[in-house]
């Protein structure tokens, strides 16, 4: 009789064990691979969003116009660069730039074709005013502003625009950037959302970027006239209220750094406060910090308050500095979400830098 061939119970168990080990390894490999892919995709998306915001913004900075005399027989025009903070302590930028799209844009191309124009190009009914022929000639220059939305905690970045420059509708008058009846900033349009923070820093005048080979801290504000913003003796720049109306002693920076902080991908899990905190709490307890980057100069945001984190543990942000980036330290309730952002910095050299070399 032929003997029947087969596997013993021990052989079957050993084979099953090997298959289980291989399957577990494959699952771990796939899980780690998917996690790495998700992190990479989130980072790629953030980089693309940041570039889409920073490129046109930096193009406006490179187009900064700093000469009061625009050309032969052009007379004098008021050119300004003003970086201050709005009523909520957030950085905002206003400047006069060259209108490089004047002959390409169908609206600016026909503006001023008829005499007696009364309307400005300012994102407000421009197409209709162009058809009616009532737009004023741009004159090759425009006013540009960048600011956050007017509401508390807004994450929408707005770009203001006006051409020709000056007049009652100038963007350098705060009322012309105030919310309209629908709550949106006047003479502005939204260009990006998910912006947690944006800030401009400046080197120029006596504030050199490098001294003895060392990087010097920049200014967080700029007033090209040195007569509009309140005097700051710590800036290293001579302030004189009498210079406000002198167009020939204005100072424009040679280098500008833009800091942009974007909200992380929607799929990223956010920590929540484990307990109420007041405005002086330095150690902030949360349910988890697994998704938060550590290291020096890391920041978190709770409601509208920015906080610098000293140390990071699995369930706490320790040694925190409250009320950073122009915000105020306030109370926050339990279960409030804690946001961190992806930071992007871009440095722009300004072709229109100007330093008249004033005497102290």
C-alpha cells in the first residue's frame, strides 16, 4: 500500500508563523510608506501654496517706486513705503509700486482714454467704469497694500490696489481700507486663506544686515518719510516729523524679509487644551503633541494669541512666552484647539533702495 504524504501539525504551525511574520512586516512597511507619503504630500501642498502667495507679493516689492520725480516734466509725486500694525496688532504693508501691467491689462490699457475721468482703478466696479470711460489715467504707478481680514482671528490675506496714486481714496489713509458695508476691506480683494501670520522685516538706512560678518536684527516696521509713525529711537534711524513733507530725504530699505505662516493640512490632528489657562500660564497642558515640531523658535497659536514654545513633551508645551507676534496674552478655555503652522521665509533685495545720507 502507498503511504499518504502530508504535513504535520508542527510544520503547519511553523509555516503559519512565517506567513504571519511576513504579513506583519508588510503591513508595517505599507503603513510607514503611506504615512511618509502623506507627510510629503502635505509639505508639497504647503510649499506650492506658499510660492503662490510669495511670488506676486515679492514682485510688488521689487517694483517698489522710490523716486519723487517720475521723469521729465512729470512733476513730483508722493512715494511711500509704510509697514505698521493694524488695530489688532497684525503687520500690514502699504507702498507705491510701478504699474508694470499697464499696457497688458485691458482695464488699465484703456483707462484715461477719455477726458474728465473721475473713478480710480481699485477693485471696485473697474470693468463697468472702464466701459463707461470714466477711469482716470494710471500714470504708470499704483498703490498696493497687504493686510489680514478685519475680523478677529482672520486667516484671509487681502491685497489692496489703487491707481492712480494719491487723492482722497489713497490706501495710506486707514479709512480707505476699512470694512465696507459687506464687511470686506475696501479697494481690496482676497488672495489667500489659511494664512495664520504674515510679517515683513527690513534692513536699510543705518540698519545694516551684516555688521562684522554677523546678521543684525531687522526692523519690524518701516516709514519711508520718518514722520508718519511714532518715533522709535531704538531703530537706529533718525526720526524727524519735519521730514514728512520733504520728498528728497525719504529712506527706502535695501532688503526685505517676508515671514509667512500657513495653516497645516486639514488632515493634521490638532492638540486640545487639557485645562483652562490664564494670560500668565507658562506651561500649557494638552492631550498630545505628536504632530507638533520641536526645536528653538517654534510657535503655536491658540485663538488669536501666538505663543513661543520653550520645550516640548508628549503632553505639554513648557516654558512658553505668551503674547508673541503682536498679540496679547489672554485666557483660553479647556478643549480649545492648538494650531501650529508651516513657516516660510523669503528675502527680497529692493532695486529701489534709497538712502539720502542724512546728517544727525
